[in-house]
């Protein structure tokens, strides 16, 4: 019985590897070179981000402070969906899975509190940085 399981596993692995190479070659052959509209759109996005970084550097009067402000702005923007996802996972642990298991109930509450704290910190940190740089530098 064990020999059959091992033999079946080996055959399945070989079939999986063969299938992967068979379909990956077709996918690589089907890829086309980036067309002009996509390339121009990528260049436009890159230029907009570079201009945004330069705007922050001009606003704060220093390259380092401008870079930090730019990064903090990106953290502020991207932390919102990340933290809402974490809060949703915590709510599922607390209110759905936690009905049956009490340790999961506590884990869910911990996740909710953690992600709300992270969200508040990520939203207030750019404001605190701006206040410190504008009024604290003198």
C-alpha cells in the first residue's frame, strides 16, 4: 500500500512539472512586446511620481525632509486598505470563529486593536512630521 502511494505521488509530481513547462512555454511565446501606449503610460506615471517627489523636496526645503515626507504620504495612503483588511480579519476571528473557540475570540480582539492602532499612527505620523519640520526647525 505504501509503495502505491509513493509511486502515485512521484507520477503526479512528474505530471505536474511536465504540465507546468508545457503551459509556461506557450505563455512566454504569447507575450508581446510592450506597445507604445503602455510604454508612454508607464513613462507618464514615472514622471508624475518624480515630479511629486521634487514638489515635496521644494516644499520642505531639503532633499532628506522631502523624501521622508513623500514616503510618509505613501504610507498614509497605502495603510488605509491594509488596516481595513486587518480589521476585517480580526472581526471574522472575533465574531464568526470566536463563537466556537474562545482563544480565537481573544486573538480577533487583539487583531482589531492592533490594526486600529497602526491605522491611527500611520494617519497622524505625516501630520506630526509636517508640524515638527515647519515649526520645530526654526
